[in-house]
C-alpha cells in the first residue's frame, strides 16, 4: 500500500474511533470522573509499552523539566472529565462542536505566550470558531451542560498548550504516556467521591474505551504521522465532529439541528484555516 494512503487511512480510522468516544461515555452509565479513571487505567499498559518501544526506558524517566508533563497530565484528566460530563448532560452534537474550540485556544495561547508566529487568519479562525460554538449551543437552552462543554474546550486548549511546551523537552509519545499516568492519579479520588456501580457492561465499555479509543487510536495517530504531514493531520481531526454527530444520530436518535450542523461546519472551517495558515 502507498505510504500516504496508509497514513490517510490510519488517520481517518483514528478520527472515527475518537468520534465514537462520546457513545462509550454514555453507554458506560458511569460518572465522568470514574469513567475517565477506568479509561486511562486500561489504556496505560499499552501506552507505556508503546512509549518504551519508541523512546526507551531512559527517555521515559528523563523527567527534567517535569512541570510541563505534570500540567499537561492534569489538563488531560480535567479535559476528559468535563467532556464526558457534557455529553451526558446535553446532546453530543452541541458538546463536541463546542469542545473543538480547544485547538483554536491552543493556537492563540502559543502565539501569545510562546511567541509563535501568528497572522490575521488565526484571529479570523478564532472568530469563526466562537460563532460556530455559539450556533451549536443555540439549539440547547443555556444550561450546566453548555457551561461544562465550554470548560472542556478551555481545558482542551490548555492541554494542547502545555503539551506543546512538554514536547520541546520530551518525545511526544513519552509525553502522552506521562499524561495518561498522571490522569490515573488525579481521577482516582472520583472512585470515592461519586456514587457508581461497576456493572459488567460498564467494565466492558471502559475497557474498550481504554484499549481501542485511547491506546489503539493513539497508535494509529502516531503511525500516520510517519506518512502524512502534521498540518494535514490537524485538518483531518475535525472529522471527529462529523463522525460524532452521525453516530449520535444512529445510536442515540439525536438528530442534529440546522444551527448545530452549520456551527460544526464553521468550527471545522476555522480549524482547517488555522492549520493551513
């Protein structure tokens, strides 16, 4: 198979898997913090093995500086808690559309604080993304779920920002493994703070979310980057929104409204414009 074609197929496979992630959080019937704990717990052995194979054990334990690993790990855990809280509170289309303000927030933070080169198109993208998020949220009464979805977007932006700093000093796969490990630690208290019942279905769904939706999807993502450009990968990630909407329609009966579809389109267009510029 042609290498570029392989990269495209792997990237589309990863985005499809991530697009189905909201369904896993809903089907588990677990509180968001508990679901995230089991997701990262099941994912960590595979991610750790992958990191050791790619970077080596010495690289994994080369911790200086540790603070970007710590902050990005906290951001990952908080980000997923807010995200699954949102999809359990409002419809998937609104939650996912608002959530994808995150990459735009990451770009703006990198321009403002890391002095990365920006341009007028980045700010146009930011405006388009905000308009798209407001449109996507417009079909839902202003509620706790909308606020939580925006908090998920902000924490997603912080995750991208701190990850960017971390990858200046550490390999990306090492950063990912530490983020997963730190997320296990910060979500563990939810096992005692939440009321939950770990049924057989919850166990199976959480295991699939960890092994498939986290470990396998990340492997596909990293492997795809060997064959396609990061800018193209950044564009293709917005297929997550499309897949999430379609799957929520099929499995949950959540038919997206016109304003949500148009809002998702604006956010996707903003992300593509920012990635291209």
